[in-house]
C-alpha cells in the first residue's frame, strides 16, 4: 500500500525506532506487488512483504540498521540466486528508519535516499503525474510514492454470528473503511477490530442516508422486518452493491414486498441474496469467506447480481 503515516507514527510511539521496508519494484515472479510495505522494530514487526527467505532477509537487515543507527538502505534481491526461492523474479527493497521526534506532521511523498539538495525537476514531474495507489518509483535517488487511494466504504448491518465473521475477515484487508451498525452497544463484541467504526442505533435504517452512495452494504441482522426496512432504505438511497443474508424463499418474499413499496424490479435485482458461496457451507466463517471473496473481486465485478424476473 502507499504510505500510511498514522500507522507508522503509532508504531514509533509504541516501539521506538522503526524501519519501514518497502517493495519499490519487482521483476518477473515475486511474492508481493510493488508498493507493499511492512514495519520492523527490535523484537517485533507488522505487515508482510511475502514471507519466506525474502522477508527474513528484510527483517534481519532492518534490525541491523536499528542496531547501527543507519537511516536508509536500498537493495535489489534476485529471489533465486540470492535467496534460493523458486519465484524466479527479483525484488528491489528500500529500508527507511523513523524515530520519535524525526517524523514530520506531513511526511513528503518524495524523499531523498541520501544527501540531497533541492528536488530535481524529474522528481517533481513524477510526483505531479503519479495517480493515487500507483507503484512507487526511484527517480535520481529520490523515493516517490503515490497518495493512498480512497478507502472503499463497507457498511455492515448486524453484529450477530455472520456479521462478526464478516468484519473479522474484512477488517485486516487494506483499502476498506468499515462501518458496523447494530441496535445497542452490547450487540458488539468486547474487542472490535482496529479501524472499524461501530455505531449503535435504535433505528438503523435512519442511518442509511449517512452512507456514501458508493458504499457496499451487507444486511445481516437478526430481524427480518429490520432487514426489509434496510433493503428499502438502501434502494431509496443508492449503493455500489448490497448483499442480504437469507434463503431463496426469504428473497422471493422480500422481492414482492419491495415491489409493493414502489421499487422497480431492475433495481430490486441489484440486491444479492443469498450471499456467499453455498459450496463452502453455511457456517458463519464460510459465509464470510465467500462474501469477502466477492468483495475482493468487486474492482472488476460487483457483489450484486443481475437477476431476471
């Protein structure tokens, strides 16, 4: 992912000096894409650049830098010859050290990897032309990183077994802004995954207008009447995709009732029900895996299903 200063600042505050390891370029087969990063500190780490010998080498180098106080390093690693991995490609890594008092409020997206004067013109041009989420680049010994892409909103309605399973699967994945709604605070687990916004609401459908119109929605409550009200609210408000937990029989009844509420059949058909992958089973975790897979594919195809009739 692109640079996340808040995560870095939290790691520095908790662990002291931290090394950020960035995959800046790949060639051939590689375990992770350019732009992937991880944080390493003495005694711990977070994130992954692919595991295996590559990550082991990266962590060892990072800890050596922490011990010696080195600020930056850059290295191209052929995965086969250097690390005896079968990928057959090569990975270029950059290590950067960050510590308390050395982390500016706004970290520049273009940073020199050594002593440098003013930003070269080529670096400024690259910085201006780089779209959100693009792979990083090295230009005249400067690291240039793209801004973070805007997180895709996911609104999860219901904190029962399936809701909890879905949130636990989706929360660790990058690029998602999860909002979780249920009737009262005690509906939610004691520990909520980091980065998830919890909203207790006595009348959840009243919150629908607060959702971005490009949000994905999962309606997973314990109450069929509440599910119907949420479907009605979602169809009225608009959405990128909407999934409803339930059987084919439940969905047939909902279609009829939503039609009676004045929604066009083509619009109703944008709600996916049942959700998940039935071949995986009906266990909450299995449903969550199927739903997560559909959402991960949604850059190319939405979770919604076009249905005839």
